[in-house]
């Protein structure tokens, strides 16, 4: 005789249904041009998102202000389907009206929130495509002394609207000591200017010890010091992404060379759902409530 109705499998079903539908993740990269944004995104997702990108010539570059480009790839692994969209802001820093250029990125984030809200009010609210930006990687130059005023303004303009994850770009140009100092400086300034960045959630008491350790490591790595490369070399009969210099080779995925793996794990393996969840239940909710307050009827 059956003893159970079988509700034990309900959580699995929810998950299976979500898995079947696939995941949608929208990642924005911002920061000065030339900091390795496009390269890093390619390195993160093992795809060449920008294969058919044409390089603008010099004259075109100056005429260009901020133009936002969206690239979408479908990644399918072991039956799990991820539709990843990367939103790139290539012109930032090239444009002549530099101090205005970041506004386009902020506008983009707002627009996608607004589209989602309009869709939710509409009739066909069951199948809304989620184009909201779930995470914004903010690239910080390794050559400055901490944050620049434009970084502070930009992050302040974004931090109520999107999950900001700060990264220290091109970390191969700093020594380990310089990297530590720079990270400390950036964190101090984020604190001083009260910039809200994505907080890795605290562990539950019943989480596994290994997971707790990993979370602690992850928290300590922020801002992630990253290195990107589209060059693949052979090392000890393995093919790895690396930057090749006359004096040696910097491996992108070597944890003693950079925090690249930490960042990738967080974005893909451990905290993608958190970023999506926070976007929907905190950031979007704020946006929606603000709209209601301005426009009660
Ligand atoms: P973006 O303008 O921010 O998208 O920067 P790109 O990805 O186009 O890279 C600009 C230049 O920096 C290219 O020549 C890259 O090869 C180089 N680059 C990218 N990532 C790194 C890095 O981590 N370290 C170093 N040293 N150079 C990098
Ligand atoms: Mg780029």
C-alpha cells in the first residue's frame, strides 16, 4: 500500500520545470574603453561573442558617442539551457563628451525595467521576456589611484538600479602587493562614497563547510582582480587561456594569477540565481514602487 501522496518530488518538479524553460541572464559591462571588457566577457563564457564585430576606424570612433551593443548566445550543457546576453558599452572614454557618456548605460537599465513593468501590466503577462540587467560588471582601471570621479558618479547613478560587481581590470599589470593595496583602496572608497555593490548573501547555518569556506573566499576576492585573454596556449599538455609575455606566461584561470575563476564561479555556478532574484525582488520592486508613488492612478 502506498504510504505517501508523493509531494516529496514537488521541489524537484519546480526545478525541472525551471530547468526545462531555461535560464535567462543579462550581464552588462561598463567602464572606460580599453580596460579589457570585451576580452573578459569572451574569456568568461568561452565564446567569441564579438566574432563579427568590425573595428571602427579612427574617424568613426570620434564621431561615436556611447553606443550600446547587445550580443546573445545560447549555451546548452547537459540539458541545461542558458540564454546569455551581454550588453557592452564600447564608447565610454572614447567620446568627447566623456562626463555625459555614462548616462546612456543608466538609461538602458531604466528602459529595460520600464519595458518589463509595462509588460506586467499588459494582457500577456505570462510569457514576459526578461531583458532587465541582472548584473553590471564595473571595470576599474589598474593605472589610477583607486576610483576616478567618473567611476564614483557612474556607480552612484547605477547602484539603486542594478547589481554592481566591481572588478579591477588588467590585473597582470600590477604586482600582488599593488593588487592588494589597490583592492583595499577601492573598497575604502566604495564605503566612503556609500556606493551599494552586490553583497554575496551570508551562508545558512546548515550549509556545507566547503560551501561556507568558498563563500568566505568569494567575499574576500571583491573587487575581483581579473585578467582576460583570447589567446590559447598549451601548458603541460593542457590548453589554457593566457597572456604571453617575453618574461613568461600569465594564465587567466590560475588562481594565483587572478580572481578570474572566483568571478566566473560566482556569476555562473553559485550566484546567478541570487543576482536574478535580487534584480526582481529588490531592485525591480523599488523601481515599481517609485513609479506607483509618482503615478498613483
Ligand atoms: P574594452 O574596450 O574594455 O572592451 O577592451 P578590449 O577587450 O577591447 O581590450 C583592449 C586591449 O587590452 C586589447 O588589446 C586586449 O588584448 C587588452 N587586454 C584585454 N584584457 C587584458 C588584460 O587582462 N591584461 C592586459 N594586459 N591586457 C588586456
Ligand atoms: Mg569593448
